[in-house]
C-alpha cells in the first residue's frame, strides 16, 4: 500500500513538474518526450485489438524542425525557421503497430508462405496510405500525401510509419477534432479511430532547448 501511495505521489509530482498547459516549458528534450508520450496531454492516442497495440502520435512542426537541424549538425536560426515553415504546411504523425506478445512480428502475422510475406512487406511499404485517412466531421475523407515505413528490418515486432497529411482548410474545416482512421486489412483489428482535440495539440509548451 505504501508503495502504491509513493508511486501515486511521484506521478502527481511529475505532472506538476512537467506541466499540462500552454504556459509550461521544457529545458531539455528528454522532459519534452516524456510529456509528449503521456496520453492525457493529447498528442498520443492508443487502440488495442486482436492482441495488437496501435498508437498514433502527433509530431509538432517545431520539434520536427529541431530534429532536422540537429541531424544535420546545423545551428542556424534561419535554417530552423525555414524548416519550421515547411513542416507547418502539413500535419505529421508517427503510427506504431506492435503485438502485445513479444516476438510476434506484424509483418509475419497470419503469413503462410514466402510470397505472402513479400506481398505484406510491399503493401506496408507502399500501400499503407490506401488504408489510413483523415475524416472530417462532414464525412469527407483525405488520404496522406506521404507515408514512410520505418524499422523495416528491425528485430522485434514493432513497426512504425510516418504519416503526413496536407494541412489545408478544406481538410480540417472548422471542426474541433482531428479524426485519423485506419481500416486494417492486415491484422484483424477492425476500423481504428484516433481522435485528436485541436485545442490540445495547439497548446504546445515552450521548447526552450530549441533556442
């Protein structure tokens, strides 16, 4: 019981420390990533079905620009602003599929032959955009402008994709929600909705480590 109370106190302390509102800020990348991965902050959505865990994480343009500058070893404010303006024209998500049993690989699930495996890999690599879309409140559907299959040769079951949607008024209209739908043809998880509150994902804390 004491251990449970201690864990609860620590969680509350971290919540206060890391903040949950627009007025909060982060001095280092590690703190921000911890905050980004907490469901209650609105940037990460999860579904579970048929033994699979599916998650969709919104990646803000500020952080994407920072990663590109960091990757290139550049330290130019002008370069960052240019990258930020480019990323801000779209909405980028990280889509992750992982079986809850260690060792079960998504690319092998329900696969009976080498030819089926090759077809699965090809579809995940090149056709995932056919099964995931942005759905507006008035029923319009928009497919991603770009999908990238990451960790193709990773040892283990986790598979990740970068999903990019064009950020235009016609897609997002005046709704308060962003509904990303994955109609799963591979893993028998059904139709998965990942619904984001636009007010929450606009409420990005100040990333002090970028400056």
